[in-house]
C-alpha cells in the first residue's frame, strides 16, 4: 500500500499522532514561509537551504515515499521561487546559489532515505527475532520433552576463575575439594521450565522451579559433575543418565542432554532436555530379575532333560546287559554247561557294558562342555557294527535288517558314538512300533546314498504302522511319546545330535506301510558346534 506517513495505523499513541500532525503543519507553513522570503525579498543568500531543515523535521513522520514527495515539493518551490524572483536572465552567482540549495536538498533527501531504509531493515530484523523468539517460546512451552533453561554465567565465572588459577584437571580438583560439586549446583540457576519439566520436578508452579539447581540435583550425582566437566573442557554436547530429586523429595532417573553454545553470549539461557526414565529403568530391573529367574529355571529343566536323556540312552544297553548276563548264567547252569555259548553271552555283556560306559562318557563330555570332535565316519561299517550290537534284540523280535549301499560311499563328517546312538534309537523305535502293531512282516531297511548337495544320506524304513499326522508334527519334540512307558526323549536327542553336526533328521510315512527316518550328514565339515547335543536348545524347545 502506498503510504506517505511513516507509522502504521495503531502504531502511535494519540498524543504522538497529535505531535506528528503539529510537526507536519509546522513543516508545511515553514516551507511556505521560506518560499515567500525567497521569492519576494532581496536577501542575496541561499535561503532555499532552509528547505533542508524542513526536510529534517518532516523525516520524523514521513515514509520513504513521503520523504521523496516532500523533497520534490521543496525542490519545486525552490526552482519556482528562483524563476519568479530572477526571471530567465540571471547571473552566475544567483544560479550557483540555486544549484547549492538543490544539492543540499538532494544530499539531505538521500541521507534521510538511507536512514529510513536502515530503520526499516532494523525493524524487519527485530520482527524476525521477535517471531523466532515467539516460536522458540511456544515450542519450549508445549514440548512433550521436559526442557529446563539454566543460567550458567555464574558457573562460567567460577570455572574461569579456576582456569586462571592454573586448574586444568577438574576431576583432580574436585577430588581435592569435596565441596566443589555443591558450589557448582549452587552456581547454576534455573531461569525457565516448561510444563513437562514441571511435572518431573513434582507438579509444581513455574516460580517454585526457579532458582539454584541444587534444590533438584543431588550434588553427589555423577552426571552433574560430568556436565560441569564437559562445560569446563569446552565440549559442545553432553548426554548422561542421572538422578533428580523432585520438590517433594522423591527421586527419579532421568536422561539429560544439553548443547553448549559456541560463544559465551547464550550462557544465560542454556536448555537442558530431560527424559524421565524411572519406569523404563524399573521395567528393565524387573526384566533382568525375570531373566535371572528364567536362567535358573532353564538350568533346572536342563538338568531334568539331561537326566531324562541319560535314563533313556542307558535303558537299552543296561537291558541288553541284563539279558546277556542271564543268558550266560543259563548256559552255565545247563548240565553239562555250554561253555562256548556262555562265553559268547559274557562277551556280549562286556560289549553292552562298554556301550553304557561310552554313553556316560559322552554325557560327561557334554557337561564339561568339551566338544566332541567330528571325524570321518564310515557309515557302512557303522551300520554293520550297530546291527551286531542289537543282534540279540533283532533275533528275539524276529526282525530282518537289510542294508543297501552304493559302492564308494564317502564317509560322513560326524561323531561315530553319537551317530551310533542315533541309529540304535531309530532301529529300536522301528522294532517297537512293529511289535506293538503286531506287524506280520517285520523288516527294517537301512539305505545309504549320497545327495547332490554334498550330503551322505542314511534312511531307516520299517514295515510298521507308520505315524499319525499328529505324531509326524511332534515326533521330534521332547517328551512326545505314544508309548505307555515311553519318555519321548530319543528322537529329540537324535535330532539335536544330527543338527549339531550340520545335518538334518526328517521323517515321512512310506507309501505302503511303515515310516522312514532319514539322516542327512555333510561330507565336509560344516564348522558347526560339535557338542553331543545342545541342552539350551532342547530346553528352549521343551519350553
Ligand atoms: P519314546 O520311544 O520314548 O516314545 P521317541 O522320541 O524315541 O520316544 O519316540 C517318540 C514317538 O515317536 C514314539 O512314542 C512313537 O509314537 C513315535 N515313533 C518313533 N519311531 C517310530 C516308528 N518307526 N514308527 C512309528 N512311530 C514311531
């Protein structure tokens, strides 16, 4: 909007407006007076220079446009008066006086114009500062983060004093002067707080929150010293976890963050951001206690799982051992005693005893966390040995065990004793399933092969009833059993053992009858953990 007047409506009080009007009238009448004197008197001097004074007076209430308009008017009056009093024929001195008057007017106008421009720029900058301050204040007030404005000028003076006395290590100084922290908390003063901070400080009023910070921060709080030390060392940022004592004496845990200014100009208003983490800390403590409790429970159930697995694994060799010992006695009690048969039974008894002892050794190795090294296991040899080991049971249950293997089968990378335990479990399960179901044909087929993905595969199929869909889903879960006196640990242990060697154990029902368990083991070491089986993993699965 084009405006001659300097002030915006409403910017001036009534008295000021009246003054401006009076000045305007005075300026106009003075201009007119100067014009009359210049035109109708014979004063031979540059009377027109008085227009300059009028311009200076008018500049007090005129806008930049107004200044230009007034200058144009004065110049017009000056020139008009010149031609009216001297006509067209005039001497050089008179003409130079006119030029001098006009020059003075132009220079004055330029200076006034510049002055008004600077004033407007200053005003705009002031307005920007004001609106930025307003924005900051509204963010400060409405922020959900607790903000605390502190005046650090006294603290700064204190630290400067120490520095000039040669203190360079504030930690050492603080150790030597136990009261130093208290002096610091007394020197830091709160000058403003927002609503969120008031809540942390105990839902108090703004006035109650102002004053020395020592009322809220215990002077022995390490983060307070950290804050002072960071400031002393010229750090730009400081973040720490600390304690705050509210107005009513209750303590909370807070996270504080502050950004120090580059120069000393803003030291009277340093904003500290606070986040109350008391609940989070309490939840964390509860969680850690729960974790410790869980670890204790895990250890307890690991021991349970271990005992169960040990009982399961020892069951078979101990049973066989008993039977072979009984057979040995029977052969000896015969009349005449069959010594050869008794010797064979005694040899079997020894072999079963060795197996039981091997199981105990493996379990001990696992408990002492001694890894059982992987080795190259010849599967054909392993199956033959296992078949001999179980021959008594195989014969007793009238089962045939077939073995099929391609020539040049590569050895598997595994632990032989573990793998034997797995195979014994699978064959024993198959025999039990066929017996329970009263299967007419009782055949177990062990097939060895290689896969294209670098695994040797050993599958154990039977002609039993196969598995129900529920059993297929859960058969490897610890404690899953369908047998009246089963423990449900065998297959869980087998799976852990195979997987700990980087292999896989799976099950499927056969097309005709029975089930097939398949073990795939890597030919090369997969670099996996080589423990007998992973108790924590099993416990997790039990959970
Ligand atoms: P347990 O022998 O103590 O029951 P396992 O983990 O060895 O424990 O076996 C779990 C269950 O899997 C058995 O109770 C049985 O129901 C099922 N199972 C295992 N092997 C066979 C199989 N060859 N045929 C049918 N069911 C089987």
